[in-house]
């Protein structure tokens, strides 16, 4: 028990307090006050005098410069002929050979540079390529010098190329302005070289790359020369001559040769319409181009004149004109010939020339081939139609028991007005007709029909022979015309119904006016006054615009009688008082149909004594049952085909009897 007590006392604090070790705090690292704690801090004021990337460095592999030098030296010693295939005189390698200073970089500047060389060649004559390019460099140096005045610049240009007029000098100045990449080549190249030497790209080279330099022809070059690393355009667009592939149209022109059959009277105008939007300008330019093709002494002069006329943007088309100059000239002249004699003359010239005789032979052979091809296609169509008919007959035989036959009623399909089919292939013109040949079209002049000669007893009725009350309606007239003179007695002395069929402008309205004056004359008192409340005249016009025109015309000509003329249409209504005060009502067929169907309008319709229908085609007319006496008057400018009828007087006739005397097409609309 004592042992247990002694053992428990060993763990008391008093016994163990002096055994605890105290740590030496001087040896413990304490966090400094300026030590970062991981919190986000601002860098404002701490990055003074430096920029991001200032301390970055890149090194250039030492083997890259040596490899380029070896490759450049090898290319200068012996040219790779396979590499030079497809290059033109403006390609990069050729420029290095001839040593020209300016090298165009874009498609537009290449075209402009080619035109500039042609311009210089016209001034200096036939010279080697290096001389022309050197002269172009000198001219560009003068034109691009901003420190020189215009007079000094022109004097320097004339010293190089000789005297030039104002037009040619302005063309040369404009060509210089079009070249926009002059003067920046060397600076850009030097800047790129400096960047490559200073920095460079970390490229991993294979161990056997140096051995590949020994194989001159079997080498696959991954990195080009200094000029190739500048990022120029591909060589496919670096050409400008006739065999270059700048656009798809030129490639198509190379694949498809120009055939004489393709050239007609408007071929030049169609080609120039791609460059000029205005058709008049295209036609004018086409005439000028054809004149240049005729008058130019040689191909060089022809090309220079075409460049000055059309501009440098049509250089590809100018090359086509130069290449096929005589073919285009004579084919256009042949297609534009105005007469057979002129064609024979041109064909005679072409037969006398060996080159043009080939063109003429191609034209004639093409016509024969077209005839043969058309005959073959016709036979092929006939053969296919026979096969289709056989197949259809087989289908019909197979399905005869399934579907009934469809019968056609030929009587219903027959034309009631007779046959109007015209199978004549030729049209015989009347006497006095003549033709005029124009460029691209033919004018046919047909004289107007001569009127039939007057009969022995036929004379024009003078206005003085009209009744005195009717002469005021024809003020300003001396005589009636031929149609009016024939209908004078019927319109002015009788109440017969009339159907007048005459061309437009023949005077049908004046015949209607005579009938109106006849009705007005019935209601004139002895003292000269007119009973305006005893009659009404209806003039039915087909359209509202014609209604307004007739209202103005009749109002002016009947003003001396005190007659009131009013319009009655869907847009212009008349009240009862206005209808009572109106003697001549001009309306449309639809409006008159509505009025006659209303029972309340019976008072007005009972006063109707004359109805005039203008331009009878498909009128809408309703005759009230109470209408017993009036004069019916038709005016039409069209022929009434198949209406063999006669219209008799309507006095005392009922509406049913009057309906029977109307044409068939009018009877169908009368209730």
C-alpha cells in the first residue's frame, strides 16, 4: 500500500514542476514587419522606368546565318532551271538578274508597271529589257521626288524620254501616282534583316541538316531566302503578261480560244460593258476601238492608242484585241454590214488575204456545223418522241381496263367566231413600204392607209347647213368630217338607233353631240328658251377618267344652251336637287345599273330621252320596265365580229322589243 502511495506522489505538480524545460525564445525566427503575408498588394510606384518585356532576350541560332549565306551564293553561281519555270519578266528572280531597283509588290502595281514599261517603250523604241526597266526606275525617281517642282519634274522626264505633249505627260504622271509601293522596299527589307539579326527564332535543327546542303537538286527547302521571308504574295499573282493567271476570266480566255463565230456586231460593246456601266459610253468606246483597229499602222501603235483610250485597267482585253486584231475588225465589219453589196465587198477582201481567208473559212464551216448539229438534234428529238409514244401506248394498253377513256367534246372547243390561226411564214407588205437597215435592227416603214376616194355625190357638210340652234355646238368648225357627214341626216333629222364603229379619233363624239343637239332642239320654245325640265340625256363612259373628260368637253360646248352637265360615279354622288337641275348625266355602266334598279329613281328615268354608250365592250345595262320611248346610241372603236343584225327605231317599242334588236352579247346583260 505504501508503494502505491509513493508511486502516485511521483505525478504531483510539486514533484514535477522543476522538471519542465523552458524554450529559448531568442532562437525562434520571428516574422519581420515587412515580410509579405500573401495578401494582394498594388504595384503602383514599384515599376518605374521599365516596361513589360524589356529584360526578355532571344538569341539567333548561329547556323541559320551561315546556311542562308551558302544558299544565296549557290543560287548566284548556278540557277535552278526548274525553279525559274513559270516566271515572267516581272517575277522576283528576273528582277534580281536584271538589277532593277523597283519591284512591284501587288497585282495593281504590277499592272501599272507593265503599262509604264509599254509607255516608255513607245518613247524609246525597241530596247533591251534592262534598259527599259532602268529608264522606268529613273522616271519613277523623278515622279516620286516631292522636292521637285512640276516644271523641273517635266523637264527631267523630257530629258529621259524626249518631248511629250500634255496628254501623254499627264498619263505618265497618273501612272506614277498609281504606283503606291515605291520607295518602301529597301527600308522594309533592311528593317526585317535587322530584326532577324538582333533577335531571331529558336529553331531546332536536325543533326544531318548540314549534309542536306550538299544535294543541290534533291533538297527540300523549308525556309527561303531573305526576300522570301518578307511575306510577299505568291508567285501565282506576280505575272502580268498574256500567259499570266491573275484572274479566272483570263485563265478561261486562255483555255477557250476566241472563235470568229463569237464575234458579232455588238461583241466589242459587250466586252467593254464589263468596264463601263453606261451603255452609251460602251457603244462610243466600241466605235472608237474599231476605228483604232482600222487605222493603226502597226500593232505597237494600236496597243498604245488602246491604252490611252481605255486605260491600264483593261490591259488584258487590250492584249486580246492586239492578238486578234484583224479577225475582230473584219468580223465586226461583216456583222455590221448594212446591205448585201457591202457584205460581198468585205468577203472579197477577206478572200484575197491568206490570214483572213482562214477566218472566213471558219465562219462558213461553223454555219455548216450548226446546220448538221441542228439536224442531228431534230432527229434525236423525233426518236425520243417515238419512244415516249410507244411507252405511253404500252401504259394505256395496260391500264385500259382500270381507267375510263376521257372523251373530248369538239363542239365545245370550236371557236364560235371562226378560225383566226395564221400559218403564213411570210408577210406581204402593202405598196409603198420600205426597209431601213440599222446597226443591230431593221426598220420597216408601212405607209398609212389611204382613204377611199369620195363618191360622186359625197361631199362634206358645212356647218352653215346645220340648223341654227345646232351651229353653236360646233363653234370653230368649218365642215364636218367624212363620217360625220354620212351620219348627219340620221343623227340630226331622225330618231333612229345608231351603232357607230370607227377608229379612235374618227369623230364619234361629235356624232353623239349631233344626236344630243337633235334632242335639245325638240324642247326649244318659240321665244328661243329651252324646257330644261322635260328631258334628260345619259352618256355612259367605261371609266371614271373618261367620265371627267366628257363632262369638261360637253360643259364647254353646251354652255351657250344653258345645259348643265354633271358627273355621276361612285366617287361623285348627286342629290335629288342636283339631278333635277342636270340635263346631261355622264356616268359609268355600274352606276347607271344601280340607278335603274332603284324604285325611287323612276321619276328621273322617265325623263330619259337619249342614251349614249361609249366604247361598247361588255356594258352593264338595265332597262326599266316602264321605259317605253328613247333613242339608243352606240359608240365603239372595235369591230363587232359575228353580229349580223340591224337596229331599228325605238319609238313606241317596249323594253322587250328593244332587247330583241340588240346584239347577242348585249342581250345577255339585259334583264
